[in-house]
């Protein structure tokens, strides 16, 4: 196994040290596990995005410039939401 020196922010170093003491293992083991877990999550996200890549841009009826003029298209929705809130309807925040 190769060796690598890493500088950690103080708070992260404190967390790693505390976990190391709790689990009675080396700090390098904690850092290694966290890096492997993080790499696995990144692979999972990449795989999920690959699964839906063919759906990108496939919604019918949307304007071609939606990303460039988001505020213009969302303004009616914001108005409708504020009217619902003013009328006392519960509106979920997404």
C-alpha cells in the first residue's frame, strides 16, 4: 500500500481523532474508510446519472430557452404559490 500525507482542516482532524479513539483504530484507517465510502458514493451518483442521461431534454412542451429565462417562466408559479399561502393553504417547500 502506498503512503500519502494529507493536511486536514482542524475540525475534520478533531473528528477523525475522536472516531479513532472511539473505535480503537488508527487515524489512517478512518481516513481510508471515509475516502473509499466517498468514492463509492461518487460512482453510484455517476451510474444513476448515466441511467437517466437519455431523458435529458426529452420533456415536450417546454420552451427552448428555459435555462436562460428561468425567472420569466417561474414568475407565474411564484405568484400562484404566494396566493395559496395568503389563502392559508399549506404549501410544501421543495
